C-alpha cells in the first residue's frame, strides 16, 4: 500500500472580526520582517457583469485608482511609492482585489487609502473615458495583437459553458466598453462595493491591538450598505464533447487546449482536491506523464501544461470551474493525435495506478509551491482575504499543504476516470502567421 506524504501544516496565526458595517477583517501577524501586506477583496468579478457590459468588472478596477473621496488622481500612487511600497489590483472570475506591500511603519497609510476609496472613487466622465481607452489598449496588447492572445482562458469558456455569466469575454468588447456611462459605474459601485461585500486582510509586522484600532478608525465610518445576494452561476455538466477551431493570424504554430468540469471547489472540496493533484501528476515536471509521453517520447507537442481554473486560481474560485490542459504543437501538429494520447494516458493511469513514488513526488512539489508563496506577506494577505470572502475560513491557507499530502492514489484514479471525451470541451488554434 502506498504511503501518504507527510507534509506539515503551517501555523500562521489568524485573528478575525467584523465591523458594524459588515466589513470582514482578517489579521495574520508575523514579526519576523518589518513589512506588511494589506489586501481588500470585493465579492464581484467577471461572472457578475451584466449582459451588455462585458469587461465592466475589470474597467471598474481601473476606476478605483483614479482618485477617491479625499484624494486626487494619482495620489494613491504617490502615497504608496513615497513610503517605499508597491501596489496593484486585479480582476478575477469571482472577485476583485486591491493590495499594497509597505514598510511596517506605513500600515496606517495603506488602511487610510483603502478606506477612502471604499467610501467612493472619483467617478467622472473624464476618468471613465480615459480608463476605457486604457482598457482597450490593454486588450490590443494582451489579446488582439499577441500570438495566442486569450488562449485558452477567453477561448474555452464559450465552448464549455452555455450561460452568459460563465461564457462571455471577461476582457470585454469595445462596443460594450464604449457604451459604459458614469451612471453605470456608480450603480456598479453601489451594488458591489459595499463594506459588507468585502474583506480586509493584513499580514506581516504589526501589533494586533494597534492594527485593530487603526482599522476601526479608518473603516468604521464607511457607510453600511447591504451586500448583494450571491448569484448561482452553476450550470449542467456538458453531455457530449464540444469542439471549436479558429485561426490566429499571429500564431506561428498550432495549439490545442481542452477542459473538463470538476467538482464544486467549495461545496465539494474533498472531491475537488484530487483534481488539483491530478493536474500536476499529468503535467508538472519532466517526469510527469504527459510531458514524458507527448514532449519527450512522441514529440507531438513542444510544451504542455495542466491546471485548475481558467485563471489558474484553484483555491480562489467558485463553481463551475474546470481542469485544463494546454499544449503547443510543432509545425503540422495533429490535435486529434494529442487528444487521443491524453485519453490513452488517462486510461493507463486508471488501469495501472500510479508508479511508486509518483504521488509523493507530485505532492511534495505542490506543497513546496504553496509554502514558498506564503513566505511573502502578500502571499498570506491576498489568499486569506479570498478564503474568508468565499469560505469564511482563512485558516485553510495553513492546512492546504497538509491536505494535498493526504490525497490518496485511489482518489487520483477516480478523478482520472471522470475525464472522459464525452465530458470534454476543446479549442484548437490554427497558425495564421506567415511562414
């Protein structure tokens, strides 16, 4: 009988409380280095966008940096960078985050900045038009004028899913972006950017009592507004293989990506976790099954990767999500052959099980990655904020390496058996670049 990997849990302390306006707070102190990470995460993302307003969640993320109740445009930038810190924000399928990393003495500065824009960003016609242009240029750079732009995170969802929430282009169409109004932006803020729809997380070098007093001082008077009811984005599993093919005018080589639905990452976490490990068994490292077979032996692909979630955030995503495989092929590559080989390797795993040491090696790699990420204060502040937002359980971050190590070979085999062709969505990229 194969032995389970003995991977310890981390022990980062966690303090939690909720302000009267509904803002949930997570504190994880660590006095080992004079640095703090601050994250504010709002429970709204790409899937929450209304029809006719594709790309709006991302556009609004940009607007949150254009000044706030007491600060003019660019002041946020100057205050953070002037303190020797860094900052950013990002839009995901199920949430939008904003964060700073600063010297410990500048914690109150970050709290003031985040509280000020939680009260209200400067939503003006000038700011809106300017940021629409910025987002459109981002789309040109990252999607329209880049080889394999949007592959597969924008290309697979409309093949796999049927509902607007799950299938639409999260970057947005130029038409939808151009038709956005200041009134739309204000309505989006009023609906989704309530204190009760957000989580604040602080990690690093601070005193809990002092940080708590600062948080109450800066966030306590943010107006309380009801959080919107969480939508149900679920839809039935696909009942037959779905395929699409398109030509990328800039791509020099063919590519193929495929995906299968996986169990609910939150409601079915015990059933979901083996798929996270399976993705790594298949593609992580030179000794992984699909790398060894498709890259090294058959030379059918030049590279292949596997992961959970269209944006690669396996522990920070709601249902529905998927296990994805993504491969680039040499000239004249055969996507059908690649898919057949994937099916063969999955069948072999189901029939023969894992090789000695294969599971332990994979679990150790995943655990090492998780532990390395939490070394940084932002690697604790951001995921803990999301885990509180989605699960009410920021402490899960401590347990993830250990839980990965407890996944069994039988669970991996069961997961692999569920990845059948009749549950698969596939997108093939044909190269359109001149030879």
